[in-house]
C-alpha cells in the first residue's frame, strides 16, 4: 500500500485525506506545523461544485447544519445603489447549495471525519516541514524539525507560504501584494434583512464584503465582514507582515460611509479584527517534481474575489484522487492531475486579479461615479449577466457544467 504524506492540515489537506480514504488508501499521514488543527475565526464560502464533492464524502448534511445557505449575492455601489442580485445555490436551480460557514466549524467537521476514518495517530501537529529530497523511482525523504520520514508520495497542502513549493521553487520570492489591505471580523447582529445573504459593495479602492455564517433560533446572525482598502502600490509582501490582530480604530474612517450596511455597528461588535494583505502568486509552470506535488493554495493562491479559493482546493482533491485511481503509475497520475487543474486554476488566478465577478461594480462606478436613476441606463442586464456567467464558467460552477452531475437519490 502506498504511503502518502500530506503537508498541511487545512481544508485541502483534510479533504484530500478523506478523498483518499474513500478510494481505499489508508497509509496516510497529515503534518501540521501548528500545535493544533485550527483556523482563524472568520468565514468562508463553499460553492455548489465543491459541495457536490463534499456530498460524495458524506459531509453534506453536517456542513449545511453548521452553516447558512447562501441564497443570493447582491452587488451595490458605494452609495448603496443596487447593481444586481445574483441568485445562488439551490435558489438558482443548482442541485447542491452554496454555503457560508465559520472556518473553525468547517475544519472541525473535516478533522472529526478524518479522525473517525484514520485515527488521531495519523495527524501530526507541531510538525513543520523544512524541506524534502526526491529522486526518480525512489521514496521522497521529507525533513521535519526533529526527524525525517519517507513517503511514496508527498503532497504540499500547506498554503500560500508552502514549504513544499519553496523547496521546488527556491527563488520564487514572497507573495505578490496588490496594495489592498483587508480588515476582517465576525459579529453577532440582530435579525435584519441586511444580514440574510451575501453583499459586496463599494469600488476597488474601498470595498465591503459581508455574509452570515450562522443563524440562531432567535433570528440573530453571526456575520462575517471584510473591509478592503487600497493602502499602497503593488509590491511583494514579506511573511512577517502577514496576519495579525489590530485595534478597530485602525480601520479607515471611510467605511463609516457604508451605513446602509450598518458597518459601524458590525465593526463595534467584533471581538477580534484581523488585518492582512490581499496577495497571490504567479501561476507556476509545473506543480509536480518526481513523486511530490502541490494542492490548493500551495499550488494556486488567489485573491478572494469570487469567494473561490477553498472550493478550488476541494476540486483539486477530486481530480487528484481520480487520477491516482485511474492511471497505471504515479507519474502518469500526477501529470494527469496537473493537466486537469493547473491551467484551469491559473485562469482563475488571473481573473481574480481583475476583480473576478466584482468587476461589475467597477464598470458601474466608472460609467456613473455620481450614481444613477436607472441601472439599465448605465449597464444592460445582458452585460451584467455576461460578467457573472463568464466567471462562473471559468471557475467551473456555471449551471451548464454542474448540470452534467446528478445528485444521488436517497434510498
């Protein structure tokens, strides 16, 4: 039986472990540099194409129960004028929902499922990879802070600061920052139609994103929010300036103008606010080296435009395991996986640099900076739909693509 090492215990690593188990692989070891499997206390979206895969892993019910189903995504100008409301998930006719969920809840569901399948002894925390050695036809030697281990296959699921990627591309340098700083938090808010679904508002220099990730029986919502503001010119971003907690007074006063979204109340009610740069990396010419490959943000870190990063990691898992199962040898499997996913995700990375589906807001702001009386006089419905559908097609969750998959019928 193949011995597989997964570097990183986030969404990609845990989902890949479950996907491998489903196909009969058992000698799987997950290595996480942190002392415990955990995530920042903020929200995340999982789109219908990724929920299809989660359904196949038996996690659909638990994920839906722990989340809020996203029924629509509405785009507004910074003045609060509605540009477009896009129906999402089951509400848009998909067989699977789109959900918004607390990252820690998602990780806990995945982590519990992995422990149930593999046992806790297969998850190694406080274990940081420092490098690897790989030669054709021989096991890869993975070096950790206190020991070395051999694997038939090593997969880097270790995020944008991937040590696996760094070993493969030692001269790549730091992630690329576009000059936009993001402040992020979650807040308990009273029942209000403002918090029922997902909203993106404002132009590229200052934008608000907000959506509910949990709903209580009394109608209260736990709302995830992101304030994005252009603070610098584009440049590289060293790791030491990465994610950290900040005082709410640091958030630019301009966001107080978004009162139609109750932003000042959202910020005031956040117990913790995290600050981090909007970064990605250039697409790579290759993902695998002998018996080592990359997955998720380690392979294709992208801007959060489109709320698509975690979903693409989940799609990677399906492609990876299918390739491993159907190809006769490991080299062919890794080549097939890369051919299926590298070009597709590279296109998303580049689309997100141009704001992804949020480009519809920028187009309206350019044409009508002082607002409008009738949105159809600024941009046609067909043009708006074209922007959104183009992104959905590139990202793989347009209804025509997902229509080829049928939801299993319950017995």
